[in-house]
């Protein structure tokens, strides 16, 4: 039973409807501006008023249309930031809306779009108290400035070079200051002092200028508005506090120890009796497993975590939570989705005897006949230097630069209390497992690696030997791999399954070619475990794609490509 008045506060914060309306009106204003520029009638209307009222040359129409085009696209982009209550998005939206209001109404460009801009401006000012989420206070701002200058300078330099190397047949001779002026004006779509004899060069310089000018504005806006992804790192004090919570309440959740990954942040309840750990990925503050500590104090830790999400404009989400944890999260207005089951083996009931265990028994016997010997040891019992050797082998056998796992992976080896299982053949290590502590009487599988040239059945041998030796290590239960969407797969394979269940199973079977869905399920099922449901917690259907991308990226299964991430960090 989870109690406490703090849990009555939900994720649905004040002003949600107002923010939603502002977001859609912002998109509408941006789209109407784009239409007013792209439709010929709108450009003619703009040209007439610029020429008549301001006595500007014809070229000013192109520059004005370019500014309106950039502003319209910017408003569409800003809508995403406004939806997440970004303060900086609100500031830019106000500035862009003022510009559009003057353009549409003051210059009588498009009255309908101007009316929408006025409504949006009034709404933004009236609802300013809701836009409080902060971006990265330093890196994002200066990175945006740097990207803007880099792209604008690149377009400027390219045009200067084009004008400098052009022959007299395509361009009348011009001085260097004139080439500089022409290149600078091209960035905003305006014509300069250049006199072109061939239209292709004029089109090329105009295209280069507009392309780099638009890119400078839009890409810098992305860096200015994107959610901060600070480098996560648990401090030594936080690790000590988390260890204390695990020592006191670690028996309840088999995934609790994985909260000690160093690439996370931690937020504690005000009483210090519970904590939530998370990592920020693609604007999602992704938690794994249940909060640590006394479950009576979970609501306090969750509320502190949600407040951090509100301040930073992050989407809250938690993966791999238990049924009790999902119940607590749901009280904050978050949605819950069952995503699979964790395989847990009770040591007292495990045996290799019987027909159902014939597959594991035969695999273990076959590898033993091939000369394999299994050692089950605590980390403290390893000989000096052996841990480093096992870490090197495990890294080599991984076969990829991406470390997979987040909710059920620690990211390191050799923590005190961990159990290492090695399979040796002729004095050579051919496979290694690492199990991390689950309270005082349980273990959770963390690392499972083997030499690709090793015999089939090595993993079955190591796990079965660990389960048989567990009693000697005072272990009563062992958590194995997570089987994603196990219930769907199992239902679809039953006799009499409906068309939806069969189709779901076929889809999972198809994706198992790239992601080990069916393979892990069948491997886990060999050991006759009890299945413990695990859930995904997320704000709503609209945020589910973003949460899915963050989850896949955290687990090393997809998401944003490593090249893109490196590019964004360097920019």
C-alpha cells in the first residue's frame, strides 16, 4: 500500500489546455505566413505595398519574402518548444509574432494571417507564466550563435569565391567591396551591385545565399530551442546514498542495482528515503525500473523528478517498472503500457531433471564432453589481474562499439558482491557471465558474452551451473534476461489464437531478425522461470514516439545514429 498526500499532484500541470491552444495557433500562424509568401498573389500584394508605402526598390520584395518565409518556418519550429513550455521559445515566438503582425496588418499584406498573428501575440503575452522551462543556459546559446555564424560565413565565402573567379563573359567586372556587398545581400535574398551577363550565375549565387541564410537561421534555432542533454554523472555522495537505499530496500526490485550506472542523474525525495535515477535522451528524462528506497516514499521522489522535468521541458518516462511501480506512477496522471516480462528463476525449485529440462540438460552435457569447465565466483575471489582480463574479453566479444542495455545493464564489471561465471576450455576462457546483487539473497544477470567460436550451449551450461551452485552462495532467486512482448508472442502461438494475436506474433517474429525478441524469449523459457511483468510509463500517446526513440537509443537498439550524435556534440 502506497500512501502520502504528495502523490495527489499529477503530471498534468496548470495551463495545459492554454499551452495546447497556443501551440496550434502558432503552427497556424506559421503556415499562413508560408502560404502568403509562396502563393503568387501574396507576393504581388507584398511587392505593391513595399513599393507604394516605403518607396523601396523591386529587390526589396525578395528580401521581405525571405524574411517572412524564415519567420513562418521559425514559428512552426517554435511550436514544438512552446508545447514543452520553453521560455526561450516563448521569447522568440513573441518577437516573430510582432514582426508578422506589422507585416500583415501594417503593410496590409494578408489581413487574415495578420488577425491570427494578433490573436497569437495576445495569447502569448497573457499566458507567459506557463512558459518556464529552461534550456541549457550556456552551451545551447553559444552553440546556436556559433552555428549561425559558421553557416552564414560559409555561404558568404562561397559566393565571394564564385564572383571572384567568374569570367567577364558571365559577370561584368566589379570591385572587391562590391563582391562583398553582393554576397552579403544574397544571404537575405536581396540583389546587390553585381551585373550578370549569364542568368545561371545569378541564380546560383542567389540559391547559395538563400540556402545558407535559411540554414543559418533554422539550424541555430534548433540548437537554441532543443532540450538540454547534460552529461549525466552520479556524484560519489549520490552513489553512497543510493547504496544505502539499496542495502535497506534492495530486496524488492531485481533491477534496483542497475540504478548505480554512472551515466545517470539522481533526484531524491525531500525525506531522503527514496530516489529516482534517470538519463536525458532526445528531450526525454528516461528512468529505469522502480524508484529506490522505501515504497512509501516513492511518491515524494517521483514528484521531485517531475518537477525537474517541468523546469527543463523534459518528457518524463520510465521503463522496466514493476506492477507496484506502475501503479504509483499512474497516480501522477501518466499512462502505463506492458512491454514484456522478466524471467526469474527460484533456485530452490530448479533442477535439470525432467522432460521439460531436456534441452538445457543435453546442451550442458554436450559442452562438458567438449572439455568445458565452469567456475562460479564472487568478484572478491578472483585472482589479481583476472578481472581486467575478463573485461577485455567481454569487450572484444561484444562485437560492436555500442554498449547495449540500460534498464538491465550496469556498464561495468567487478562491483563488490557481484558473481562472475566463466566457462573455460583447455585453460582458455570461452564465455563469461556477470550477475549483480539483488538485495542479499538474489542475483540479476548483467553481462552475457561468449567467444563466437565457442560451442553452442556454453551459455546454457554457465547459467545452469550458476543456478545449481546458487545455494552455496546463499542465493535464492536469479533474474535472467528481459523478454520483450512475451505475452503477445505466446498468445499468438497458441492454438485458436485470434487474427490480431497471430498478426502481432508474426510482426514480432519479423523484427526478431534485427532485435533479439523471439530469441531471448525462447532462451529464457528453457529455464522454466516465473514471468514478472514489466511496464513502460509515459505521458500520453502524443509523446510515445519520442519516448520510444529515447528507449531504443538508451538500450543501444536504435534511435539517433552515433554519427548524428557526434555531429550535434561537435557543432
